[in-house]
C-alpha cells in the first residue's frame, strides 16, 4: 500500500513542487494545505489535480484553534508523513507532538545555526564562508529536531541575501525530495532522538560531497 503524504505550504511552494515532480515510488501526495488560500503553490497544485485546502490562520481566535483545525484537515487523510515545505506558521506543542516522528521540515540554513527568519542575511552578516539547508524531524522547539539531511553551498564574494537564497533554494529542491523518498522507502527513520540512514539512501550524484544524509 502506498504511503500517504500531506504537504503544508504558505507561499510559492517550489519545494512542494520538487517533491510532487519527484514522483516518489510508493508515495501518494494526498493533499496540499496552506494557511493562505491564494498561495501560488495552491494554484499550482490545483492545476495538477491535487486536493488542496486553504485554511486562513487569521480567521481563528488563537494559534491553538488554528492548529486544531489544521489537525482535522490533515488527519482526514491519515498521512504517514506530514511535510512542512515553507509553512510559515509557528506550530503549537500539541500539534508537533501529534505528528512526532512523522513530520519533517526544511530550513534554509545549516542548523543549528540560524533558526528562524532572515537566515541568508544572518549568514552574510557573520561572514560565513558556507551556507546551506537542513531537513529535520519537527519537534516543539522551532527549527530544531533530529537532522535528516544537509546541503552546503559556498557564500560568494559580493553575494546579496537574495543571491545566496537562490543558491540555497536550488539545493533544497535536491535534498528535500530525497529525504522524503528515503523516509517513504524506510531507509531513513527516527531511532529515539537520532536519525538512522541506511546507506543506500545517501545520494551518489556529483554533488554528493556537498549533500550529506
Ligand atoms: C524555503 O527556503 C524553505 O527552506 C523555507 O521557506 C522557503 C519556502 O520556499 N522554509 P518554497 O515555498 O518552497 O518555494
């Protein structure tokens, strides 16, 4: 039986697109959920016949109420994996615990450096020579949690935050689908608080020195 995936987005949804277009074996993308019904990624998913849901957080009296409504939408699909692909809402502890071990996030920095926003500018301000992206299991602490995969890019002289962001986004699109595929295949799993990766899940492409599982 196929493993079910629900993907949460807030905007453009390019990581969601990378995952959908990867056609991951044995995976069914059940739904794309956004806290903004007008999100670019929602239009993209609808045009491809995927089930979509827009749940506007501003219509809920509290973060808790929004998360409860979100749980109802997600649980309808009984997903094996919940994927946060640019979902720009801070999630409550009960929400995070409900999907513990089966919810992953991508963050545009080499965690544990630079959790939160403005990661590219922070890396530039501190003179980092490399930057990157991290895929991790979600825990109640924002942008923490067991690390599944990281990818590194150089910081080039004269880079703006935008330049660096574009370079990192391109590599996000490589590692995120691979991480999802590894979990679906059972090659990546959470063992207590550490991520176990069966070797076959490690990438073998030309960039493999820069991508680590
Ligand atoms: C990505 O950089 C992701 O790492 C961060 O938000 C951005 C979302 O981009 N969490 P997109 O919507 O996937 O294009």
